[in-house]
C-alpha cells in the first residue's frame, strides 16, 4: 500500500540515523519501526486486559 506521511523533524532525523546504521531503505525502516511499535502496544493492551 502506498501512503504519504508527514513526519515531525525529530522523528525523521531518528529514522534517518537508524536507516543509515542498518543500511536499509526508507520503506524497510518505517515498516520495521511501525511493526515493533504495534507489537509493544498490542502486548501492553493484552497485559492490561488480563489484569482486570
């Protein structure tokens, strides 16, 4: 899926540093970061629900 995003300058800079260190494309780094972030959020959500 193609999508246009507007990133805050600080986020773009952090992504660029990570992208350069890993030697990957913008698509790869953005997908990885979003995927990892969603994994954390989903785990936290499951943990919160199990404590209720």
